C-alpha cells in the first residue's frame, strides 16, 4: 500500500507539471510550463479584449504566483488593476507594453545568467525594454546600452568592452 501511495503521489506531481488551466473559454494556460521548461508562460494581450486579459491574468497569478503580459495597453493595465487580485502588485512598463502581476510573496529564482542588451537607435528601445523585463523575470541579470548606433561602429567599443569585463 505504501508503494502505491508513493507511486500515486509521484504521478500527481508529474501531472501538475502538465496542468492546463482553462479560463472562461478564452484561454488554456500552461501553468506547469515554468517548472517543466524553466520559461514562464507569457500572455499576449494583442488581439484580446482587455476584460479577457484581466481574467487570464487573475487566473495565472492565483495558480502560479505571477503573470507576464506582452503587447499590453493602458486599458489592459486598468482592467487588470481593477480586478484587485489579493496580496499582489501590478506593474505596467508602458514603453515596452509589458505588465507584470505578482503575488507580493513571489520571488524570481536567480539563475546566475547575464544578458547584455544594446540598441542601435531610439526606435529599438521598446523591444530592448521588453527583453530586459522578460530576461530579469527569468532570473538573469541585465546590462542595457541604448542608442549605441550602427552607422558609427566606434560607438560600440565602450559598451562591448564593459560587457566583456562584466561577464
């Protein structure tokens, strides 16, 4: 009987890694993804109604402790905040369109990874900021250098030298 119990417990743990959370007939969340793959589930807001995104975020935070939303707008942010998810914080990185909703007790597991991000021009900054938030939520440390340019390769010397020394 003890052997059956331990086998059942192991099976239960394995199935939780493969768990899918259905949200209001609009989404199937892979709530075991981060444990299984080391990569968080990211909710794409683009093309979804803000109300739908808010429901998905609420379910994800309650199940995993964190939700990351990409390509979000201020309206998405307002409706997520209006959900008043207990014991959580919600941040909106408007320039990159990223929303982070986390339980206050949620801690990102540091991986020791280091990622350097460089942008050629100012139009690349939103993409770099999106990458920065995601990489940091994956437990990596970042260094960002904006507008290093590509027309004058000499502008890359300083940031590349600093990145080489850093890591």
